[in-house]
C-alpha cells in the first residue's frame, strides 16, 4: 500500500516535469528578452534571419516569447526596439510575414506606444509592418477565402 | 383622482392596442439572389465585417431591421432556418445570423407572413421593426453583391493599358502628371519590393513533364498534362506576387474558376474548408485513396503537379493554407496569393508553427476525376 502510493507520487511528479519541460521557457524580465533577441540582430545572424527560413523560424519563436512576456509585463524601451528590429528583419525571408501576426496582441495592447517605438525605423518599414498587422487581423476575423 | 386613473388606464390600453396592431407580420424571408452576409450593421466597403457569402435560396427568419438614413434602404438581420439544395459552403449553417442589405428598388428578397403568404409590400412592417431600434447613418451604399464569375476573373487578370496623355494635353497638367508619377512610383516600388525579396527563379512557361512518381498512373499523368490544369497554372502565375496578401484561398478560387476547373465560386471563408468546398464542385481528394495516400503521406513534394494542396493546423481559430503545386524537382513552385519554391511546411511560418506544436498538416490533395479531364 505504501509502496503503491510512493510509486503514484513519483509517476505524477515525473509526468508534471515532462509536461513542464515540453513548454517553451518563458521570459521573466526585459533583460532576458534583450539577451534572447540580441543574437538575431548581430551581423551574420541578421543576414541569416533575412534569408534562411530555419533561422527566421527561431527568431519568430523568440518574438513570440517576448510578446507573451509583454501580456502581463511592461517591456523596456530597449527590449521593445529590439523586438521590432528583429521582427522587421524576418519579413525579408518570410512572405507570410508571420512576425506581424505574432505582434498583433502587442499592437492591440497599446497602439500609440507601438507606433511611437516604430518611428525609429524607416517610413517604408513602418508602413509595411502596420499594413501586415492589419492584413493578419483581417485574416483572423474574415478568413483567407 | 379617479379621472386621472381612468385617463392613465386608457392611455396604457391604447398603447398596448397600438403595439399589438402594429406587430410585424413578416414570418420568413427567402434570398432570391447571392448576398454578402455581414457580422455587423455596416455596409461600407471599408467595414471589414464580411461573415459569409450567402447563396441564392437560403431561407431565414427576420430578427431585426434598420432603415439606413442616407440611402433609405434597410439593413436586415436574418437567422438562417433552411439551406438550399444547391452547393452551400459547409461554413454556413442553420442558426447562423447575418446582416444583409435590402433595397426596394433592387429587391432580391421575398418576404412571407406567418401564414406563408408573400408580402408584396413589406415596407410598413420593416418600418415598424426599424422603429424599435436605432437607425444607422450609412456613409456608403453597397450595390447588389454577387459572387465572381469566370468572365469577371479573366477580365480582372487581363493586362490594363496604361493611359497616356493625348498630344493635346499639356504635360504640365497636374492630374495627368500625378497619374503618370503614381504609375511610375507603383512600378518602382514593385521592382524594389520584388528585388528585395528572395525572388524565385523565372517561372518556366514550357510544358511540365509528368513526374517519375506519377508517370505510371494513367489518371494522374493525364491530369498533370491536361489543358485545364495548364490554364489554371498560367492564371495562378499571372495573379500571384512574391508577398502574401493573406488571401491564399481567394486567389486559388479565382485560379480554379478562371480555368474552368470548377463551375462556380466556392463560398468558404477559410482555406481549410477547401476540401469540402472543392469536393462539392466535383474534385476529389487523393488522400481518400489508400494507394495515393501512402505515396504522398505528409510530403508536399510528392504531390502531383497541378494538384491543389490544402493544409490545416488543427486549431479551430486558424484559417489553414492552400496552394497549387506546379512542376517537379528543381522546377517546383507553390502558388496561391504568392509564389515560392518552398511549400508552407518548409517556409519560415511552417517551421515556426512546428516549433510551437501547431504544424501545417496536409488534409487534402485535390484533383479532377478522370471523367472531368
């Protein structure tokens, strides 16, 4: 009886650990966001983001984690700028502009702050990103047919 | 006191009588044409509220009516009670509610009273209904909506001549100069746009040879080389660009209808609906045949040339994806509203979706059956 209970507890603990490890790790601070995204803004990596789908996918995953962090926290100015920089870089190798889809909740949370941070980028890139977010929103409400 | 009470009583009774006498008679409405069903009471082209394209023959009950201040027409909120026997998108169901535009001048709606008798003049009942709710000030008028036809699609794809100023028109004319400048600006932006993208190789116009995989199959090799499929691919190449517009299914619908692969415009909103929509149009899903399913599995590169590949992530809220495969080997391209040498699974988006546990999975490989080739 005692052995069976201990076995049960071990099984539950192991299962919980397995489930927890399968989920992507969340950020806990803006500094962690900066550390994770900075790597994609370094020269060689930035070039790979712009042309290699696999690297772009890795960058998109970090963008997603950063946006998830921002849902309940405030991103620092540095983190926000870096997030937008990496997102815009992914648009070059991603005809589906997935980054815009991921950024949609961040934009909706505070559109004025989003646009203010976007002003650091060339006008054409600002317009493209905002247009892509609008198209992503349209797809989620109206479909793609 | 007694007099006041009697007066009040009389007023209440009169009001009740008035309301009872003016109870709307409309019991059922039938759509005699194709309508745009909207999710809210806003018929402007910028409204971004299209819920579904409602085909002719739908029967519904009338929930609300609003008179549009600018046009004098009505917005009607309907609840679908019966679907017609003809092709209807599986995304439209009994019980769905939509706003549709109704104009007496161009009426395509039949109104019946609760006894099933046609109402020749529903205006008074509509006014009555509308008086119980706020009117909408519409800033635009939507003309009679209709689903695209094959000729409209082909006409839209035909190259438009660039208007040149006539010899008598001074080039210093502001409007002509601005139009010309706008055209040049659009062309230059398009060049920059395509050159900054990882542009695929030039689209080959030569005949696509049957693949080694499918050459032994008489049906599929005939499909790959059929004139309809070639025409579909030709139209798809002309209308796509290097950058998605998030309208993959819309473009594939136009490609299929414009080439005569299907006879009418599918009304599904989401790419993942395409399997059912296209089966209703007479196409077949190769994944429903075990011998083809084992060859294709989940690998788009194994799909026959000219097949329409339908993907789903399994998430209810996501639209899925659809693309037409052209060519084989190094000449392979995947086309929808954009063209790419990579299918959606190999793209950055597909790889990202796989990382977050929502991969794009092939749910349909749609082709025409032998008797339609």
